[in-house]
């Protein structure tokens, strides 16, 4: 969903800023990499 929106924006010569991050609970559980990786995959 977000990946297609970003692709469309880029096709219209717009700049895209991807804001990603984990919740405090995810950080404390050591899941930062997994959470952020999953979020970034949406843009690939």
C-alpha cells in the first residue's frame, strides 16, 4: 500500500521522505532491526 503510493509520488517527480521507527516496547524487546527492516521493505 505505502510502497505504491511512494512509487506514484516519485513518478510525479515529488520527493518522498520515509519515516520509520519502532515502539518503545519493541526497542526494549530488542526488535528494532526487525521492525525497521519490515517497514523499509514496503518501499523496496
